[in-house]
């Protein structure tokens, strides 16, 4: 059985950068696998921050919000944060409607997210 992978995780220092391979993130198996990959990465490398790059993503299911909250749980004990970048304007509305725009940091692109002062620098 082939495992579906929807995320690529790379790093820059103690920042884990998560990017998505598809314009639509809705398959339960893919999201479950992505969550497991992020959890494994967090346990292995203990990143200070996660930057989720949504470049090219036009749709995601509500399970992706759970994935983001889970990632936040991995870094919050260390004073870390989760940043979101390159988010489509329609998807930004989801964060406003759910009030999740209050707990995540948003940036226009990956470069801006990586250049922003991190939680550990504040």
C-alpha cells in the first residue's frame, strides 16, 4: 500500500517549514499522514516554530485546522508559535470566522514569515 504524502517539511535553523503538495487538502488519509509526519518531526527535532506555507492551496477541509492546532501544541510549551504564509484570501476568511486568526501569525509569503521576529526573539 502506497502512503500518500501531502506535506514536505524542511528547516531553517529551529524553524520547521511545512509546505503542501496539492491545491486541495481534503483527503482524510492524506491529512492523517501529514499530521503524523509533523508530529514525528516535532518529536525528533523540537522546532521552535512552524511556518505553514499555503502557496498554491485553494481549498482545505476543517481537519487542516486541527492539524495546525496540533502543531501549535508542539511548540507552545517552548514559547514557540505557528506562522501561516501565502494563504489564499478565501481561506483567510476561514480563520477570521473561526477566530483562529487570533492565535496564528500571518505573513504574505515564506520570506516574510522567516524574516519576522520569532516568538523567542520577542
